[in-house]
């Protein structure tokens, strides 16, 4: 780093995605005069990046890149390139000449949640229970004071989940209000509450494991980081004194008393319990809508946010066939029939010598 004269005309540029493990000598004043932080793109940036990556991809007229950008918060440029590639591959597999919005939605679901596991055999009882579980999440999400709009609900297994409800943010969030936090806790508890109210306490399943984990993490942050507990006040708890070597903590010291730890645990439980009670109140009042939504999920397997809203005011989803849970029909012309493959017994012609 030494030996450069002021008239050499040399610019030294370096990049890292782990600034926390750099030698402090590198960051000393006079070494690098400018430090430019490049975060993941916001919704406008994601839309512009998508426009670059779809230049060589034939697009159907129904593709809305702004909607795709809204549904991919936290995606980097590489993630968005991967999304476009997945959508193009799906269109090719479905024998389409152009990539439609349907492929982008399916590619986004695959990247974020894993591939569909249609080969997974679910019993009717498991399917019914999953439909009520996801219906519980959706009903609570539609009736809490502050949350993102429901984008879709599905009971098609993806990754490790047997179903899910996806919410689409209107814009990138930089912070979360107390009202949004308590609403989120209620939504997370909605699946377990629906199972209990419909099937009884003895029939609840382990399907709410991820919901309970997320709710506990959120409640812990509310108590220990964001100062939202009246009992513990606006103090940050659990600050660990760590020595970091290559990103790994080699020593950790907890600076809280046993009494404080008990109070924190009690407050976390209180926040989660309040979310549970809010979900129970909403689902009890909306029991008829829960039944309607669960039966429709069993029939159609996947419902969009608009279809859910229409359903609750008495409008049935418009599908080509009720027996086809995920219609693949498109106005885009197909690429023609694939060539027939030779049978196992056929012998391919040999080149002449």
C-alpha cells in the first residue's frame, strides 16, 4: 500500500462482501479515501435489472416486470438473473414460444420456496388440514390492522412446506411499526388457531413449527432490541462481547442477570400469546369465510389474492376447468410437438464408411 506518488495516476479499487473481517490497517484514513456501500437493489433497481436480463428472452404481452420486482425483495442482481433463467426454462418445458407472467410467478416461487413436490402423496385428511391451516393464515392476514396484501395461498407442497400463504409488499420496507409487528404475530398464529378451532386440540399437527419459530424470533427482537416491552423498557439486552475471527465467534459473554433473562422470556411469551388471542378472535368471527376458503383451496389448490377477495364476497374463481388445479393454458402459440424418441429396441442408422 506504500510507495505511490501523487503524480503516478494510479487508482486502486477493491471490493469485499465481508468488511467485518478486514484488517483494520486497510481501513485506516489515507488507505482507501472512499468507501462506497452497494446494498441489494430496491424495487426500482430490481425492475431495471430485470429489463436488462430479459432483453434476449421472448416476452409475452402479459408480463409485468414491476409486479415481479415487487415480489422479490432482497434479491441481488445474480438472483434476478437466475429468476429470468428459471422462467425461460419453464416456458421451454411447457412448449411455449414466449415467457408469460405465469412462468415468472412459478419461477419466483421455485427460487424462494423450492420446487413443487406434486409427487408427494398427501392423504385427504392431510390435505384438508393443510387447507384449513393456510386458510387461517390468509383470513387473519385480511383482517389485521396493518400488513402487506395477500398475494396467493396454496396447498401445493414446496420445499419443506406442505402449503403457504404469500404476501406481497407494496414497496421495500426500511422499518416496521409496532402495529405491523403485532399483526405479523397474529398472522403467524393463524394456522395453529385454525387447526385447533376446526379439528380440536388433540388433532393439531407439527405444521406450525416454522410459524412458532418465526413468531418467537420476532417477539424476542421486540423485547431485546427494539425496546417495545413496558416491563424491560427501552434497553438493548443480550449484547454479547465477542471476538471475531473470520466471522466465527470464539468467545462470548452474556451480560444479563438470571432475573432479567426470566423477565425477557416472560415478555416474549406475552407478545406471542397476544398474537395468538388476536388470531383466535378474528378466526372465530370469520369462521364461515374460513370454511369457504378451505374448501376452495381443496378444489383449486392455488388461489391468488384477488380470487380470495372475490371468493369472500360470493364470486367463484374463473378457471377453464375445476378439475385442473393449475391451468397451464396460454394465448401464446406452442413450439410444436416434440420429436418422437426412438424406442429402446430401435437401432439408430450408422454412418456409411
